[in-house]
């Protein structure tokens, strides 16, 4: 019942963002996002050296690449306190790339609000300014819900339109409890695919869970298309990357 209630509410909350500036096709495999090509095979993969009789090999191997940080950390500063989140680019590379490059680094989230908070369930943010007007978003991304990460209490996941698997853009939510109904499940029935595909988890709270709990306790009221809108605004002041050296003990 709660899952169906959530889907009905989310249809109102996300459709304004998901379809105001981007297409609404189901399972869009190449949506124009710079993150959509990650992991795709290129024409040179079968012959990485791409050698011919007229081209000599490199005189020495290329320098090693700097190891990518697969677990970047961000601070989400709100008017109730700061939430530190460790992202998981190992399990959700396209989602983390989208979150950081398209939104965090562009300071998109600064001045946005938590617009949907349902006690013991989820708290959604990342799409609306303080006047509850939708912010223009970038392209939809592919859903990585099948990455093995679960919608456990304290995890962060991408919000999307319930009828379109690959419709996530900027909105995210914190799980306020263990929500296995939102997890990816393999389905043999194509009609149930959207329902069973789930919501992509891409990180977890590592500091400031008490702030998440404060958000969960805020009273709500229905306002326009927002059935669980916080009675007192919960504002995201900023979302910033934490330098890697500051995350190491």
C-alpha cells in the first residue's frame, strides 16, 4: 500500500521536472547525456594499438593514469545541519557522474528544498527552488538500480517517474527506513518491469544521520501538487565535494 501511495505521489512530483525539458520515451538507451556513453565499447577496443605497416608502436608505454576515486564524498549543507554522503561510483558510475558533474559542480542544488517528506519512508529533494518552482534539468540518465545496492535506511537514491525506468535527472531521496519495495527485482513480465526495476541507490550517509532524522520529523502539509510538503522549508544551502585527503583517517 505504501509503495503504491508513493508511486501515485511521485507521479505528480517528478513529472514536472522529468518532462519539462527532456523527452519521455521509455528505456531510452542513449539520452544525449554525457554520462550515457560510459562503459560503451568503441571501434578501437578490439585493436587498442590500431597498428598498421605505416605506423610505429609507441617507443615506451604511456604513463599510468591517476587512479580514479570511486567513493567521492560530498557535504549536503541544509538549514538543519550538514549531511556527509559517500557516493559509490564503483556500483553506480553513470549516476554518480551525473550527480557530480551535471549538478553538484554547477551548484544546481544550492537554494533547493526537500519538497516531499514522508515519515518512516523517504525524503525527496533536488528539483525545486524555495518557491517550489521546478528548476530546469539536464538529460535523463540510465537507471542503474540493478547494481546490488539496496534502499536501506541512510542510503541515497535517485528519484524518477514511476512509469519510466530511465527518467532520473536531478532529484534524489534519502531512505528514512529500510525500503525493500524500492529495490530492483528481476521481472519475467514486461508489464511489471517499471514497477520491479526499482530506484538506483548510489551512496550512503556517513555523517549527519541525525540531520536526516530531523528532516524525517518535520511536520508536512499538502500544498498544490505536493502531498507531503514540509510545513517549514528544509533548504539545501550547498552541496560540495569534500577533498579526498580530508576523508581519510
